[in-house]
C-alpha cells in the first residue's frame, strides 16, 4: 500500500507507470501473507516490482510504448518476470518507455514522456525512463528494464538510481519485445546495489526459450587478476562533450579508488569515434527486421480504412501506428541492409563490432574494470534534443560500448551537478564478471 500511495501521489504528473494493477497487487499481497505465515512463501515474498512496457506479463497488456500494439495482451510471461513471480514478487504495473526502446529520453513514447522527479522540467532518460522514475519516486522497490545501448544505465544516471545491464547471454530474452536482438538485455534497477545483485541471481541462467543464454554453472570461471586494476579510457574522460561537473566528480571517484588501494590506469581506445556508427548501423538493421512482424495482422492495431489490398493495409497500419523515430530507424535499417549498400555499411559495421569487442576484452584482460561517467551530461531539458536525432544519439557515447561488446555494466549514483541534477558513474567488466563488478559498486556508493 505504501507504493500504491506513492503512485497515487505522483504518477499523474510523472507518467512513470502506464498501467497500475492496484487491486490485483493487493489481492496477491494478501495471498502471499498467508503463505508467509505457513512458511511456504518464495524468497522474494511481497517484493514490489514494476516492469518496462517491453516485457510480456501473462494476461496483461504490453504496448512497447507504441500505438501499434494497441490492446495487445500477452499469453505468457517473460522468463525474467516469471522467475520473480515464482519467488512471490508482486508486479505492480507496467512502466513507460521509448517506443520499442528506441530513444534516450523517454520522449519517443506514444504515451508522452516520463518526467524526472528531481526536476520535472527535465527528462527521465531513456528508454527505460518510467522504470527509473518509479525507483526515484519510491513507487516500487525494483524495476525490470531493458538495455540495448544504455537504456537501463542512462535513465538510472539521470534519475540518481542504480541500474545493471548484465552480460549478453546471462538473462533470457524470452518475452522481451525485440528491438536489436544481438544487443538487447534485461536487467534490474533499484535504489541499492545489493538489490540489483539479489534480482540478478534470480533472473539469470539457461532457458529453453533462448539459446543464447548459458547455464549458471558456466558463469565466471575467470576471476579478475587481483580485482584491483581499474582502467579508464582517456578519450572518454577527456571528451569535449563531457560536462565539467561530471568530469570533476569522475576524477574525484578515481582518487577515492586510489586511496582505497586500487591501481587506476589511463588507457587508449582507438575506436571511440566508431562506437556510435557501429551501434546505430547494426541496431537499425536488426530493428528493421524485428519490426516487420507488426503488420496489422498478428498483433494490435489495424487501420480502419477500407484498404484495397493486403499491401496497402500493411502500409496504412504501419504508417498510422509507428512513431517518427521508429520509422526513421526502419528506413535506416532497411537502407543499410539493401543489396547495394550491404557491404559498405552492414558488413563493415559487423567487422568493426568485432574489433571493438576484441580490443575492449583485451583491455579487460589486463585490467579488472573499465570505468567512465555513464553520460556526458545530466538530464536534458524536455524537448532539448528532440529536433536533432544526431544530438540525441551522441548522448549514448559512453553506454553503447558494453552492448557492442556484450559485456556487463552498471551505473551507480555519483552525486549531483550544480543544478542539483544526478550524475552517474559506470563500471564495465569482462563477461560474466557481474559479482566482482557489483562488489566494486558497493564500495563506491
Ligand atoms: N538510446 C539508445 C537507442 O536509442 C539505447 C536504447 C536502448 O538501450 N534500448 O538505441
């Protein structure tokens, strides 16, 4: 009831939840109370979670922040959601996000942006904006978000909460409405790092429905050398786009780490300029293919026009229901996959992805962690970036590397800037090194 009262008090303004399952949640809580008394309750009994609108929950709506999934209800729950339900967690509602996870501010949601609780003239970040604000305004204990290029970490940084993007292949993507399948991950957001660790434990591990996930026993054989070598990429820490307050706070954290006995090393990364082009070429390509299933036949919205044939029905439906950014990405993706340009863009980006991955992993062979600010600035004002998609994409500079390379990364709060807006500190680690990464994060908060 505490969380429901917080939602009641703030959601109309913040627009973090798109739908709240109040009566259902209370009913479940009563049943779980009985289980607790009889000693049969799961390990997460009564834990209140919110889920991003991209995750399926049996018999509930999932709209992916889009009009195209209008009235769609899922017949099954995402594996990550199901595993929390199996431990008697309670889903309190579904949370606002950018349409299909495409965006960095939540302003691409068909249902309007989620607003930053710290200052409602500013965005929450995206695409898991509603999930971050829900934690920021105490509307639930844990949020489940998704991260394709920073969508958990960026809003976590903008809202001053913690967010974890797991290694690609650690958490099943079954029941996650796909944006870019080889980048998409599901992860938790919370106020405390310990809670991220707890949730990760339950949602991790093999699942017959997603063959890219490995079993828990295969995780983390390699332990970091001595866990004490921390590297940062010079080209990022000195990047011209970096806000002065963030840079200062970041170097203060590095000093703190040195005092605690860590070795802090500046390294070069020759592919900083290639990160965003590689990410946006490959994700738009994958998105154009994934989003072809929304055709007015299988799910959600269908045009009410009396169209003359099937093709016109597809076109009209998609034209009516997809937002501007989704259309832009479908077109970009279709272009980079077209016969004439495939080699020049798609194949080349795949090769560069390999180089980025190998180089990043080589840095993580020599060092235990790679750290950076999570974002180059604090939360933008509403509307500040919406007219210029390239400016919007540039905001993802520090977060996409983990997705391009498939590595785990976490954003934790790093104080506030001069305008009292939250800043984030990012830690990245080698594959399946979440535990070591979470331990370091715990030391820093
Ligand atoms: N802002 C990035 C994009 O629009 C990241 C999105 C995400 O991680 N889902 O692609």
